[in-house]
C-alpha cells in the first residue's frame, strides 16, 4: 500500500491527534507510516525524531508568520523524501490545507510517484474548534477557514472524505 492522506481542517479540529492515531494503527500493522507538518518547523528541535512521542521533548514552539513559507517548503521537501524513498506505507500531511493550492502539490506529487492520495476533511463547530485550538483564533476566524475549505470546486477525480471531529 502506498497511501498519502492530506488532512484538511480548521485549527483545533483534531488533525494532529487523528494523524497520530492513524500512524499508530499503520505501524501496528507493520507498515511504514509518518506525518509531515509545517508546524514541525517552529519547534526548537525541528522535525521530531519520534512523531508519536511527547511534544514537550521537541523543544519550544515559536510560531513566526514571517517564515510560514519556509515551513511549508520544508514540509513539502520532507514529504517528497518519503514518497520517493519508501517502497510503500502511509504518509500523512498534517496541515490546515485551506485552499486547493495548499493540497494540489501533495496530490500531484503522490500521483507522479505512484501513491494513492486522498483528502481527509474533518468537520467541527467553529466555536468548539476555537476553544480547543492552540493558536488563539476567534470563532469567526475559524468559521472563515471552514468556508475557505468547503467553498471551492475541487477537481472531481480527487478523493475527499469528510469525517466529524473526535471528542466533540
């Protein structure tokens, strides 16, 4: 199995928690599995050696909006390394991926390297997501993120599955 899952959800929807659970399940089935995320760029130690480990061991998290482009570039380079070098497995892209332009490079690269790609969209009430989120967003900002996600015409051949957020 060569599977890429592009997570798509607002901040606070539980993308990272679900991604970790998916990796645990894949590894329990003796599969290669990992997560790539732009967020890893903002940890003092960079991409964690153990993505399932305790985040408190990754060093301080310092988000800098001026370097968000660099963070996404690094995430994509990490992603390319896995789909190029692994013979099979599951690679999960754990970013918000609000617009088609965020998802398209991952979907296109996965296809080019012979991986099956899909988008896993998590739906959640904006007020709940804002309360759970770690980025201090207001419910109206989270609601706008959701509108951005669902209001675009995605290519009809993309596989998109919507699931409710866990624990709400």
